[in-house]
């Protein structure tokens, strides 16, 4: 018989919607969360969505799917290390690795095709109807789309646990107009979901004011994401010869003169083919994980263990992570190899969205090969119809968007 994990309460394990489980169910509540995410259509579609390098440019690159799997592996490793090393945790008082895996696997479900530029443009296009945000869309998929009837949104949602939904909510300000840069927000219609997750109006108000309120699992997921994309995007960039030793030397000297001698030498050895890239990345991830510890929060926002603890990272390791992130942003993400196909993809995404918008508003007729999203009826309001259009376009893989766009231009 498994030992009861007192780190989680029945309140944490409550699901949004009733779960119909067999009497001999062998999984805990969070293992069910994780399994339902893995078997969802939205998760499978990540295999065809751009991470950084537009899909189809090469068969070597990460996609959103492989990235999410790597984030989950790093998240699980962080949990395993913390559970075994922290004096604040005990065999019956542990962070649940399946819950963190679920958060990591779900964190990019809502991202549209063509990567982050696609997300930004879709946010602009959806401005009259509440905007678009990848994290908010991930929440929408889990609560309103996954496991729904294929012809409608009826009975949709995966009946996720409270702790699972809370673990993916990096941003908790409701309404695009309430954020400083019109980004990192929840949709207005998600206010009731946030209220259910918090179960405390005071927390809703604090979150709306911009105070970061998140449990330890969300913090682990967020850091795992940072580690995964920083290392993998660098790996893929080096494989594509987007960096030279001279470029990187200039970058360190001009932008990050305080970068550690160790990191400078390691990157230089990789770029000169004096050390294997895969071993460098493995050693980086390992030493960064070993630098993480559990920190007790003096005045938690909620009196449950998930909110009583956070994580911290040794300053030297955090500085390495930030330096490599800056390197990627300056020399890889802004390279022509990334930006040119990305800009073409964004134009395709925009033209598809505008076609569906014009069909909804009666400005153009629907084409046989480009039907409106299933389940849309005249009973839906304008906002509902446009949110469904947004769901449809955001849910496309890169190749599906390209194929539909070819029909549009035929």
C-alpha cells in the first residue's frame, strides 16, 4: 500500500467537474491529470508546432512536443532531487512528480503555430474580443476543449484537479487591458475558473493587482521551461552553425562582461569542436538542478503546503542561465535563419484568421475546403464565435496552416 502524501490535501485534489473512475483506480489524482494531458489531441499537435526553428527547415530541431517532453523530464528531475535532498521534505511529505510533469507537459498546449511571433500577432488580431495569450489558451484547452464532443464544446474539459490548473497559471491577471504590455493575462471568461482555483476572493484581488501568486509546482515548471529552452535552443543553433566563436566572444565582451570564466571556456570549446555539445548541455542541466533548493515562505498566501514553499537557485547558476538566455535572444532568435521563415508564417496565420473573421461577419462566403469550426451556431455571440475561430486557428499545426492557406490562395 502506498504511503499517504500529506503535502497535498483533499482540497488540492478536487477536480473541476466530476471524474468517473473505476473502484480499483490505481493512479492518484495527479497521475490522472498527467495521463489525460498526454493522450489529448492538443498534446499530439505539438509535434507539428514550431519551437524556435520553423518546422520543416530540418529534421533535427525541437518542436513544441519534444520541448514539452524535455521540460517534463527536467521538472521531474528537479522534484526528485528536492524530495531527496531537502530537510523540509520527508517520505510522507513530498512534492508530487506527476503533478509537476502534468504542468510541464501542458504549459505550451495553447501556443499557436509559428512560435512566439504567431502568438503575438494573434493577440493583436483578437484585441477586440479579449486578445490571445498562450498560457490562458492552455488553461482554456484543459477546461473547455479537451475531451469534448467532436462536434461541439459540450461536456468538454478534462476535469483537472485544482492543483493541476494552479500549477500552469504563470499569469493571473484577468483581462488584457489590465496588464502593462497587453500580454500575460487570462481571458475575462476565465475569472470563474481562477476563483475556483483560489477559492479565496482575496487571492483573486491580489493577483489582479499584479502580485505573483503561484504554488511551488508552478515555480518548478517555469524554471524547468527556462532551463529546457535555453539549452535546447542553443544546441539547435550550434548544430545549424548560427554561432561562431568570434561572435560569441564579442557578445560576452560587449553585453555580458561579467559572465563566468568557466562558461566562456565551455561555450568556446563547443564552438571550436573541442567538446561535444550534448555533454556540455547535460552537464549544464545537471549542475543547475543541483543548485536548486526548497525555500520556506514566511507569509504564504494560502495555508496549504503548495503555497508554503518556493524554490531558489544558487546565484552563480542563475547568472549562467541568464547569460545563455541573453546569448540566444541576441544571436539566435534575431538571426535571419529564424526571423525570415517566421515572418512568412505569421503572414499565413494572419490571412487565415482574417478569412474566418470575415466569414463570421458575413463579409465573405465560406469555402468548401475552409469550413468554420465545428459546433459554431447562430446562437453564439460575436465574442463566442471569435473565440472559437481563435481556438481553431491557434490549434493548427504549422503544416495544417500552410495547407489551408494554399486552399485560400487557390
